[in-house]
C-alpha cells in the first residue's frame, strides 16, 4: 500500500474517500482541515485567527498548517501508512512536503486528484453534514451518503451539524482559492509522475475501485 495524497476542490469527496480507505485498509487519515477545526476551538488568540480565516473561505498561513501537520506525522511515526487530505494546497506547501518526506525517508506515495465541476461541488457543499464527534461526513440529498436517521450520526449517535464554511458565499471563495492556488499543485505532481486523476462524479463504488487500483 502506498501513502496517499488527495488534491481536490472543496466537497469533491476527499474526506469520504479517506474514511473509506481508513476503515478498509487501516490507513491513518491526516486531514489538515480537521486539525485546524480542532485548533480553532482552543479559545486563544491564534485559534480566533484560524477560525476567522476558515469562516471567510481563505487559506490559513502555511507556517501554522505545517506545524500542525508535522506534529501529527511525528505522532504517527513512519511505519504506518497515511492519507493526506487537504495538504498541500499551494506550490510552497508541495515543496515543503517534499522536504518533509525527504527527512522522513518517504518516497512511496500517489497523488489522487478527485475531479469535480463547480456546480456539483456547490450542490454537495450545501447538503453536506458532519459529525462533530467522530468527523464522519454525510450528504442529506444523497441516497448513498444520507444518515440512516435524519440528523444523527450512524456510527456514534451524535447530532450532525453543518460546517460553518459550508455556505454558498464561502464555497465560492474556497473554490476560487482552489483554482488560483491549488490547481498548479496538480502539474507539480504530474511532472513527478505521481498524479492519478479520478472522476469524482461517478457512483462511490466506481470511485473506490479506481482508488484501490492505484494504491
Ligand atoms: P477542508 O476541511 O480541507 O475543506 O479545509 C477547511 C478549511 O481549512 C479550508 O477552507 C482552509 O481555510 C483551511 N485549510 C485546510 N487545509 C489547509 C492547508 N493545507 N493550507 C491552508 N489552509 C488550509
């Protein structure tokens, strides 16, 4: 099994695919969005700044994200396989990750681009729910991903919530940021022969099969 890096626009399914791989193959799921959502509720000055940036749809500073990521990777150690969900989001982060992988002696990884168009990603965003406790994601308009009981997490019974950045206005900024900052990361990994593109608008079984073939 290879380490996996997901690069994709918001709501393309990075979290859902990561959770699938985690439960089926025991991957460690490292989501910089989740790390930041944990950091934003600490109540100190830094957490207030993180919360304001996330709610405006902007990207949190590279240094802040890197520190959280480094701590998490150090905690996991190099023997376990991981999925990076949400990092890198710009070329500088991709270069930083190269250095980090170099230091940790990691070369066995694949970058999976989950391709989705603006309209589909917006629709998913507006109907997305998450469990604040176990972080599982749901979609109330999808037969595949709606919870068994409305508004309740199937796995831990917690009431589901809408993410504070899952609204139309913030989504547009996030998508725009993706186009401006993150799309270039795809070429970076294409040049390294690490990139695989998967159509994220297929049914989930097809997406999962495609992913399993490349990991
Ligand atoms: P996500 O859960 O991946 O959709 O991320 C939610 C938000 O967290 C993003 O809109 C950014 O504000 C922030 N974020 C997550 N990952 C990064 C990153 N690698 N660099 C900067 N900001 C990030």
